[in-house]
C-alpha cells in the first residue's frame, strides 16, 4: 500500500484559496475535518483562517486530537458555539463561511447572537469537489477495502442456499469482513431475497431463501477510513428465462458504462448510457435510482452519476456503477462495482465476478 506524504498542507492550501485576512472557514462535517487534519473523532469543529488553523473539541477528544492532528492548535470547549465564538473573537474574524448542511438552526441562531458583527455565510459543498479526486494512497485504501469485502463474500457464498435467512448471511458476511481486517462494514449490509430484492435498499430480515429467488447482496468494507461498495445478485437453484434476460440487460448496462468511463465524460452522459440501455429494453421505469456515486471517506460522496448532472469526471475520482432493475412484488437485479476514473478508461477495484451465477 502506498502511503502519501501527509496530504493536509496541500488540502488546506486549496481550501484557503481566495480567503482574505479577516475571513475564517468553519468545517463541521467529521469526515471533512478528518480529510483536512487526520483527526478521526466523531465530533468537533475546525476553524481555518488564511494563516491559522484551530481544531475545537470537547474533553473526550483532546488527547486523540493532539495525537492525530499533528501540528494543529487544539482548543477544548465545553460548548461548541462558545468555543467558535472565542476563537473568532480571538482572531478578529469578520466573516465566517460555515458548512451549512452541518450546522443546526439552533446553533446557527446562537452563533448569530454571540457574533452580531460577523457575517455568517453558508458554504454548502466546500470540500466535496476537493475530496472527489483521490490520491493513489487513497485509492489503495479503497482497493484494500474491496479486497477484504470480496474475500469475505467468497468465504460465505456457500451459505446462499434454500432455507437460510437473509439476516444470517448478512451477519456472517459482516463478521468475516471484520475478521478479515475491516474497521467496520461500509454500511448496513443488504441481503435481499425474492420480492425483497425488488427493494433497492432492503433491510435483511427473517425471510428464508427459496429456490428460484434472486438474492441481492450489497456490501462493503472500510479500511484506513475508506469505503468499498459492491453488489452481486445471485439466483438460487434455477433461473427463469425472464431472470436470465433481465440479468443480461443489467449486466450490459453495467458493462457499457464501465467501457465508457474515462476522464472527460460527464456524469449525466454516464447515466444516460445505463438508462438508455435499460430503456431500449422497455425496463427504464424499473431503474429508479442514479447510475452511481462517488466513494471515499463516505460511502456516498461527490460526484453523482445521475440524470442532469453535467460535472465532468476527472482522473482519480472513484465512483460506483450500479444499474438495477426492480420488479415490485417479484424480484430485482442490481450489479455494482467501484471503479477509479483514469485518463484512458477506468480500473475496477471491486473483486467479485459479475457473471450470472446460479447457486
Ligand atoms: N450500498 C449503497 C449503495 O449502493 O449506494
Ligand atoms: Mn452498494
Ligand atoms: Mn452504491
């Protein structure tokens, strides 16, 4: 695995572009704080001026912050708004750009009250485009997560047979990922059989697998803070002609997208490829979600591969490709891989074969 030199100074420099002496940025999303400092705690605030940086944490996190956010000034607060106020006053800040999706109305109103002369300016996606392009070190972590996840699925695949409950498979898969070195599952593992497979985000329950079921397994691991995301759909015992045909079409949509992804294509164009493929077969109405999303410190992050999104894919972005067809009350098929965008194509990081597999 390649470990980058500490990436924080370069990231902070990008973030600070265009700041004036009296400006500050207030970063509140824990993953963004991690991205900028290395601090992995679940709570806190990061304030950045043009030439200063303060990580504000409560007493639970002081030692951890000192150990992880090396070289960053740590400010301990009892109350987050009071801490932000003290830092802003101490630095004579006149304007704060804050991460508006992460500040609740109550905290915002209290900040306004405490800092009446400071302009509070919402920043919605301050870091998302920065985070979207990964270094090779970040890509290595996603690849490692994908390997752990794929090996865990291979180890439990024989469990996918008639009589076994969805929940049992999900629990075993998560256990194997943890045993294999995952810090945690990337999200609540989905194991959906039969009609449940027609729910794109089903929760594994007590449903017992039956012959003829589609079983959708959507799973991922976290390694070094980075996520993988992969979906395999298996058919148990015997596949009907319709299931085989729909599998072939979803696979074709998936493969065409993977064949088209490269630096310079737009997210909307990628989505149109998958959607067009399923629409030609009369299945467009049954593909009711986007074609993919960015993956990194969060399992869902920028960019979104969806209709109308004209952002351009850049080399180093890591995205999923996950077309699906869902037939309510019957079954569903989704195929998902996580890929890195390269100049001349893309590299698939997830490991498991997507050939039609009847177990
Ligand atoms: N596992 C969530 C997703 O595929 O987006
Ligand atoms: Mn997924
Ligand atoms: Mn996904």
